C-alpha cells in the first residue's frame, strides 16, 4: 500500500520504516499539498485539514489515520461517502493530558511566570504581588468525563479538591468510586473555582464557554482548556479576563491554531500578502468576509496569549515520550489491521 505520512518527526519516521517496511511504500511529506492523487493511505496530525475538496482530488485513498484522539480536522462524512476508513487514536495519553492540565493550573495558582520574571528583576520582587492560592479545598469542575476527564478527577482528589462533573452520559458507579459528583452544567459553572474542559469539538459543544456561561461562574474562576480551542468564545474570554470575572486561563489550544506554529504578526502579514496578490481577481464578498473573520480571530488569539493572566502552551498537552510512543504504535496497528481486513480504532458513527 502507498502510504503518506504528514507532519512526522525524524524519530517517528525511523519507527514507521522499521514497522511497516514489508509490502508498503512509505513516503514522508511536510504538508497535505505534497500528497499525490495516487496515495492509498494517509497518516496525519492535527494541523492537516482533510477537506471534501482534498478527498475528491485523491480518489485512490482507502484509509486515513490521524495521530490524535480528536478528528474534527477531517471531513469524516465525506470520507465515508467515498469509501474511506477513518481511524483515530482514542486512547494514548489520558494521564498525560490530565497531568498537563494541572501543570497549567499550578502555574496559574502559584504565579510561576510572574515569579520567574521577578527573580531576574530584584527591584520588582514583592511577596504580595506573587501571592497565589491553594488547590486544597477548592472546587474543580470537569466538563466531560471521558478517559482524560476521569484521570483529572483522580488527580484533583489527590489535591483534596471537591470535584464536580458534567457529561451527557453519566457514570454513577465511577463517580462514587473516584469521589466526585455529577451535576448539571449550570450548577457546575456556579459552584466551581476551576473549570476544566475535556470534551470533543462538535456542533453542540462549539463555544460552550461564552458570555452567557461565563456570567454564571464565580467571579475570579480559573479556566483550563486542553481539548479544542473552538470550545471557547475567545472574545468572551478576553472580556471576562479584563473584567476580572475570569481570574486566569490555562490554555493548550486556540480557535485558530496557526498561531501555534508561528507568531501572529507573521501569519497576519502572510494573509495580507495573499490578499494583495489576489487583488486583480477580486474575491466574492463572502470570501472577503471570511478573510476578515480569520484575521480578527488571529488578532484575538494573539491578544489572549500575551496576557499575564493567561498561561499558554502550543498544543503540547499530549507531548510526552510515553504518549507519543503509544500514538505511533497504535498508528502502525491501525494500518496493519486495515490491511488484514479487520480495522481498529475507527472513528465512531454519529
């Protein structure tokens, strides 16, 4: 099978070559636009957007494996209509992502960035300015009790926090065992000192954190997001941070993740250049509006991550040695099992 891997590191390439050498032609490229129409299998990461147009231009594709749990960057329905099997890595780092959530939370609660900056500037040092808060006794609200959310509940209980959870599918026995309580979303928002998001990005969850839901929260609530940037209305979060309604945010994801790969000024400059180059053939009003919305989104995200009350990491919650190894192993298993006619790790229906 002719397999194309996009966005891989050199160590991963050596692993895939060793594991899939027999009977396959392996190709490693940097971007989707380098994948030719005769590719039969595709392994991608989160920055590769597989659109219906891409699928139509690649009629030989039979398998897509994303090396991530999320798959909102793939036009799954269009792929299935074309007879393509779509797989993801559903379980690879529930502990890894949950641990990173608490790294973000602890950085906020103990003002680590400010403390590091103060250390290099003795004149600015002040115990009062650097005073944080304890996690013990605080209420930790979990939105989404999948594998990662449940692991986060275990960690929070280890800090002696009260844990509340919201999910459309509850697990009462697990809740009783781990010592947390299921409540409605509004009650969770009202009672929580910290709110952490562990849900997929779907139509029903898009911008679940918005002006209305933030208004229900305790004043000074801390928000943690290691799931998907689209779960949060960035403009609403900025307003809430400026007013003090939100006391801090620990973010591993953004609405426009182009900022994860290069600084905002460079992305925006590139967009302006593209606009100028296309000015001879003026785009339709809809296209112009879409470009304006994209640029506004970039500016908002840039403003957000530059704030002192925001801790930002570039979609690296998954990035431990152990988790990456599990991802690569499951990617190989997905390809092998597909070839054997017994596919695994398929994206669920609906």
